[in-house]
C-alpha cells in the first residue's frame, strides 16, 4: 500500500496459499504482519508458472487445506 511496505527474502517465506485470484504469503520473520496478499492479476514481471516454481515446495492450494 502507499502507507506500508515490508521487505523480506524469499528464503523467509514459510508458506504460500493459492486462494484462487490471489496468493496468501506467510512470512513469519516480519514484525508487522503474519502474511501478505499478492493479487495474481497485478503481477507484472514473469508468469504465474514462474512464481509458483519459485515457491513450489511451499505452495499449498486452498482446495488441499
């Protein structure tokens, strides 16, 4: 958002939940929020397949929960 930003390493991501239109990214090393929302249609670099490949060992489909 315009009033909040947080930076973290990819290695700090604990879990990514595919919520359909967006991803819920859990980063437990942050102090301000337990997770971040990443809206799929707002990704401007790369593809969804590339994004999911980065987090393939941490990606959970909501249907699987």
